[in-house]
């Protein structure tokens, strides 16, 4: 049996950056330092998992952990993460957002402006845009797994991060699903998009692999 902690972090626009990341940081520090005392759990391995905005927080939290010198998680899994929160930084897959029913360009702009206050610069802060983290930080990333669909406006951001991790010799693997849009893990696998069922099973297997390898 593997204990799972789901962090109810504060969310934008009421609580923009850095509130959500701070909540995840506090939760992580509690888990690695005090979980044995309060829950009688001794975690041999810790894996961070998040999708979309949660994927951003997983990567940003990993950057913060490495910077702080705290215990680095044993693996991270991100599903279609938002890794570069600068709408002016163009990638070819962003063209999908011009006609995407789930993640339209206007929705992307609204999400970014709601999360990133004006006093912060997303293109310079790796805690906001984890894909711009320095080689020194990325070279200490734990085994990293990314799942994403080819029909996602955020598709290319993941490959940018993956290419940098690969260049630095890190353990990085991407599972890509043809024609899948953003957010496919949230689809109804019973009455809705049955193709999403396999993505859920694959994600479970990835988590199990990170915990047992």
C-alpha cells in the first residue's frame, strides 16, 4: 500500500504566485521531515505527480527543493505540464490554441495573467517557468516522466524541458499519445472517451515504476 497526499493548494486568481507553490513546499517539507512522527509512515521513496497547472507546480517545486538543498524526490511525473508561462514565447504547438476548445489562446492568456502578478517576470523566474531553469539545477533533477498528447497547445514546452534534461544526461522519458488533447486524464473513461482509459493505466504503471525502481 502506498500513501497518497493530495495537496489542496491555494489557487489563482484569489491567490496568485507564489501562494500555491508555497503550499506545496510546506506540504513537502512536512512529509519528508514529520510524516513519521504524526502518521507513523516512513517513506522510502517520494514521487511528485501533477497535471497541467499541477505539473507546473511539480517542476517548480523540484527546482525549489534542489535550490534549498532539501531531500530531492525520487521521481516526478508530469502530465501535459505548463512549463513556460510567457505567452510571448512562441512554440509551434501554440498554434493549436487558436482553435482549441479546451485551451484556447484567450484562456491561456487569462490563466497566465491570473497566476503571475505584474511584479514577477515569468520569462526570468524558473519557479514560474521551470523549463528555463539553469543547467546546474536541471543536472540534479530526479528521474522525470512526462505524459502528453500531440494535440495539446503545451506539447512543445515538455519537449524543450526533456531535451535539456537529455542533454545533461538525466533520466527522462516522454509518453506521447497521438491526437490526445490537453487534460485527457480527466476525461470520462467509462461513458466518454474510452481511449483515455489506456492513458490512465499507463500513468499508474509509470508511478509504480518510479516507486519500485
